[in-house]
């Protein structure tokens, strides 16, 4: 069982920045695809950013150029740097880990709230 613990959420003004962190208790962390999802009130959870074990990244259009996903395999940690935040970024952000070993295995963090408001 892999545990994911997010941190770094909070209240920020429009135009501000936050960096989310997610620490994983995974022995094979470097082999996981790490993702950040978010869910705003009344909306479906959506994939915001993905980072494969090979270093490929993918972002939803609304955050391209503003958000950056990265990882530090030595620290079993994935980050989401969020810049130029706006009210539409307000949501609970979830860390997600996926690996294909004997089938797809997937794990979720508990979520961290990000609120963008003046």
C-alpha cells in the first residue's frame, strides 16, 4: 500500500503562486506516473498535470504556461508549482500515483485545498 501526503495548499490572492508537494511512501517511486488532479465544488475531478517515470509531462490547456509538475525521486516527492493563479484554480488538489505492475495500481492522497481569492 502506498501512502501519499500532500501539503502546500492555502489561500492566495489572484496572480499569486503556490507550490504543492506530495510525498509518497513508495519503494519504487521513480517508476510511478505521478499526477495532480483537482476538483472544484460541483464539478468533476479533472487531471491537471501528469509526469511519467520517463520525464514526459502533460497539462490541461487551462494551466499550460502557468503550472509546472516536477519530481525529486531521491525524496519520493512530486511538486506542482502554480503561478498566475486565478479564481478558476480554486479546488481541492489531489496527488495520484499510478504504476503498471501485474495490472494497474493507483493510489490517492487526501487532498489539499487551494483557494484563490482577494
